[in-house]
DNA sequence: GATGAATGAGCATTCATTCAT
DNA sequence: AATGAATGAATGCTCATTCAT
């Protein structure tokens, strides 16, 4: 039900979301749909919450004991996996982001999500600074924000052909690493094992 | 007329665009509007072309003789100026980008625009490499793409408060410069092997 | 159950009567309501019968041995009391009267009620004529009908402020008495003791 | 258009008024109806104003120079004529009166109408007192109100068979005259010349 | 060129009623 | 007896588009 709506949004966008069609896909009367979601808005909220759940469960697992760099790379890996296996998430998220411009309810939810992401990134960066893997003069908040913006930029293009996206992520990942890493003495830190 | 539609899209998004309201704002009958733009799609095309024109005329002027770095910085300056003086352009552009996912006509136009932008960036980067300001091993296409993605990521947030956006651009600008610049002789920490 | 419907009709009229809301107020499922009243019409019938019961039990008590004038005045007193203590009855009755125009079932019930009222009034009037308190040339049926019409007129305004209604009843009561009473020799018949 | 709605209300009451059906009767698309009356409420307002117009134009004409009694009788004659020739007016008016209980907009219009009627009656009564046709101790306001209530009571029964209504009006008319007229010296005031 | 009027196809939502449990 | 879930048939209203003038 929520998933039918979800799929429909992926296909036709919020603009093309029709309660009738959602009901039809689930194989129920449109009145029945309204029995569960009294209003279209409520249905959308359902979709939003569904998406939130999916976004919260990260796609990649890292040891808590892992180093900051590894955890940072995991972030990129996460996006990479999502882009490949569940690009729909990014699609809906983007539609949501645009809709949030005019819908305070969605804006609220999204900003809550962003806050969590921001904090998560900051904690990684801070850990990196502490363990001296990352530059000591790193502006944690600003760097987290710029990372988010860059990753978002990628997400916004989730309909691109996959190959191009891979290259994009790699390049931006490297760029960020180069930005973040402490200048190592003698050997290059940015080589991947 | 096109401008009224443009303004309406900024205010309410594509979803909230009504031919009647556009006509009303111009002070004409909605039938008259349909005389000029036989279909809503045509009107949107008009808006798209209008936007294209505005996007093409860059907001910052640089000497043709300027160095590559200067020209690169001008790109960022351009976004910064737009974000301040004409954020509407970015708003509509973003809406358009999302709509392009399902509308091949718009997708075509946008990809044409992107092509132009890509080529422009590549030419800057190539110049930088030639004049040895930029790294000689730079992947021109990939770097141009990543720049575009990053700048787009910023544009997508054009409704953010202006202060935060400034910081964002600065940070990303610096990041890209660090990525692109040739290692100065002797003490560059960001050296590639 | 019937009372919940009754109350709802008072609040929102027949137009605003929803089976779901009735069930809700009784604290039961709307399906259960339909178990007892298979149709909305049936529920309304229930309300009608409930109202009939309440209307039949007069609000004022008079000795059977009382004089015709006294019994006539009791009729007015009855309305006056109802208007004060149970205006809802008149409200529902009025709604019902209007509905009866198109609903023969209700029309039947109401006309039965009217018949009873008519006969009751006629019996009072006849008694008055017999005991010579009332004019001998009184047209019993016509007078009863006109009384009913006048009292109904009052009932139809049961949402008026109470003070005005009191005055109205008094005035009309006096008027009817003046009409009905036999011309007394020498003194004015319309003075109340 | 308004007339179709008017007719529909007469037939099925406000409860049975459907914009679609109104449009259908006029032979137009229901969207066209909404072009003229953007909302159902607006359509009803149209009906109300139409009715007001019809109610204002009295059905009987009396010389301005006529005596108070004659003018009073004209009032009754007016109702009698309406009841015969345009009972619909009374039907709709009654529906309106009931609806006014919950709809302030209609309540306002109706109370405005009542005010006019009240003033009109008072002016007749006052004239009668001045010319000494009517009792000098007449409470003008109260009498006007009671007359209105009584006439309304008749209107509320406008679906009755015509014969009964005639009798009703006559009886109540006589009653009111008896109430209002100054006691003539020597002969009964209720005899009609 | 311009417009008032008209319209078809839809849309979210409502509501009395039904049905399996 | 009771109920959660389901449903068909509306219902008021919207909107891009068309058409006669």
C-alpha cells in the first residue's frame, strides 16, 4: 500500500500520484485506501516514514572499531550501493527535497534527517582528527555540510547511467579524502589498499 | 507571459502551475494564453528557453586572456552571484531537472545545456593544464563532471539561508582548487605520487 | 442509540445526520448500528417513534374535571414548558415536518399525530361550548386547525431567544381566548385573573 | 439556472440539491455551472436572492390611500394568492428558515427579510391606531410579531391541500381582525360589513 | 488577436451499506 | 452480538483545452 504509492512516486513523481491508482495497484477500492489513509497527505506521510526507515538502515557495515578513514569511505560506499541497488530511494528523496521547499511538514522531517546525517559525519571527522588521520585544522561542521551537499548532488542525478555515477562518486570521494587527510610524511595516504 | 509562468513556478513549483493563473497575472484571458501557447507543455518550453537564455549569459566577466585558475574561480563566483541575485534561476533549474526525469523534451534541452557547460569547464581545465597551472594528469572529463555535480548540489539547496550557502561554495571551491592545482615545487602536502 | 441520533439531528439537522457519527457517540461500531437498524431510514423511524413518545406525554397536568378554558390554557402552558425545557422536541418535530413533505412514511406518522392533537383540541372546545364558556357558534374543526397552525408557527421558531417566544405565546394565547370565549355580559373576557 | 436549482429544491429539498442535476436540467455541463457559481453555496445564495426578489414584489396591490384595515386584509390576501399561485415560494422559504438555524449567512438574509416585514406590519397597525380603526392600546411590535408567526405557521403547511389552507387563512385572518379592531360602539366588531 | 463560455476527463473524499470473522 | 475491513456510487470541484464570436 505504502509501497505502491512509493513505486508510483518513483514512476511518475509526486505530481503523478493518484490515490485511485495506488488503490488499483494494491487491488483494492479507492475508498478502502481512504479507510487507512484518510487523506492523500497522510498517505504521503506514510511514504515518507517508510523512506526514512530505509534510509536509516545503512547499506554498508563497518566495525565500530574501524578507523575514521575507513568509516568515511563507508559513507561513500553506502551511497554507491544505494545508487546501484536502491536508486529509488534517492529518487524519492530528491522529489521530497524539492517538495519540502513548499511543504513545511516535509521540510521538518527532512531537516531532522539532515541533522542526523550531519552529526554522524561530524563524529567521523572528529574521530579522524583525534586519531590524527585527518587534518587538525579541519572545520568539522563546514566539512560535513560540504560533504552532504556533494553527496546530495550525486543523489540528485540518480537517474543517470550507472557507469557515470560510479566515476563521479570515486572522483568526489578522492577529492574529499585529499581535503580531509593530514599531510603524511613521506608516503601518500590516499592510496587505497 | 513566460515570465509570469516563470515566477509562478518559482512560487509554487511545477505542480502549482496553472495556465489560468499565468494568464491572470499577465492580465489576459486564459484562452488568449492558449492562442500563443497552444498547450501547457508549450508554455513550459517557453519558460525553459527563457531560463536557458538567462543561464547562458554569465554573471561574471573575465578577460579572455585571464589565467585558467582565474577563469575557474570565475565559475564559482558566477554561482555565488546567481545564488544571491537570481536564486530563482536555480530554483527553476532544479525543478526542471527533476521534471526531466520523466519528460524527454526537457531532458534533451537540459542535456544540451549540460554539454555546453561540460565543454566550457573542460576548456578551462585544459588551458590550466597547458599553462601548467593545473596538474598534468588531470582527467578533464571526469573533473568537469564532478565539478558540475558539486555545483549542482549547491544549486539544489538554493532555498537555504544565504550565509550557509556562501560557506558551502567557499569550501567546495577550495576543495576543487586543491584537487586541480599542480603541486608547487618543494612543499605541497597534497601531492600525488 | 436512538437518543444519539436524536441529539445529532438537533445539532446538525437531518442533513448532518451520519450513521457513523451516531455509532461513534454510542461507542459502538457503525456496523453494529446497522445490525439494529439495517438502514438509515430505520434509524430515523426509531427517532420518530421516540419523539412521538415524548410528545404524547404532556408536560402539564390538569384535572380531568377542570373547566374547558383551563384545559385550553393548559395547552398553551404545555408548549411554553416544552419551549423552555425541551426545545429539542420542537426542533426535531419541525425538521420532521419538512421532511414529511417528501417522505410519505414520516408524513403518515405525523398526520396520525396531528389527528390525535386535533381530536384532543376539538374535545376541549366542545366541552367549552357545552359548558357555555365558549361561543356556541364556534366551528370546532376549523378552530382546532387554526390553533394547531398557530402553535406550530411558534414551534417552528423554537430557536428564537426565549423571551420573545414567551411574549409570542402569551399574545397568541390571548388572541385565541378572545376568539373562543363567549361574550360575557358586562366585563371583558380577555382579562386574566 | 437559478430557477433549475430553485425547482430542484422544491422537489427534493436542500438535502437533495445536486450541482450535477441542476446543470443537467439546464442542459449544460456541471463544470459550466461552476463557471457561473463557483461553489454550491454561491448557487444557493443565488436561489435565495431570487426568492427574495419574488417575495418582495407583493402579489396584491392596494391603494396607498387605503385604510389600515384594508391594508391589513391585503396582507392576508397576499399569502392566500401566493399559496395558490406560487406555493413553491413558501416551500423554499420554509426550507430556508430551517437551514438558517445552522447557516448564519442565510439566517442573516432571512432576519433582514423579517425586519422589513415586521416594519411593514407595524406601519399598518400604527396607521390603524392613528385613524382609530384599531385599538389604541395595541402593542404594535408584539402584534406584528404574532401576526408573522401565525402567517409563517400557515406557510409551513404549504403542502396541504388548498381547500384546508383557505379556511385556515380566513379563520386566522378573522381572529387577528377581532384582536386588532377597536370595539365599535354597540355592535360586534367581528362582523364583516 | 482576443475573449466569454463551455466542456470532458478527472480528482480526493464521503457515506451508507455489506461481509467475513 | 459485534466488528474491522471493504466497497459502489456519488459529490463538489478543478483544469487544460476548445469554440463561436
